[in-house]
C-alpha cells in the first residue's frame, strides 16, 4: 500500500468549486506508480499502460488522500487499485476509484530512449 496526500488549494478547483477531475486522476496515477515501484528493484522504472477511473461524488474539503495497492504483481505487468478520498472536518469520503495497469521497464531502456 502506498499513500499520498494533497492540501487542496484554489488552483486545484474547477469552475464550480470542486477539485478538478484531472487533479484526482493525476493523484491516482502518481500514487499507483509508486505502489508498483515498491515491488521492483532500482534497476526498473514504472510506466502506466492504461487506467480507468470512476468518480463517485464531487471532491470538496481541504485535503485529498489517495491509497493505492498492487492487486496483481506480475514480473512485468502490475495491476494497481487507487482510491481517492476527500477529507472534511476529519471525515474521509470516497470520491473516486481507479484501476491501473503498469509495466516495469529496465531503467537502461528508458535512458536510451531519450
């Protein structure tokens, strides 16, 4: 399990005052990547192959928490689940859930591509 937090600022909000869906998606992807990275050695990098995200309710509050866990840890392909919660007055509400497929790529392959 890997967890990240984001203090919500005005720049994270969309026109109606909710946390922008793109911020939530980025947080789900970022946190999932580190959950997957925790399963490999430093010789590998993790890249996203695909993801699907569901938004259950608008995210409000001063804090977002994302918790990601690897649910299928293959040698190269890892499937990760991310849940994003908004926190208001100390109460967490599940606002989004994502399912992500990640791949472990040798770091040397990444560096030679750039």
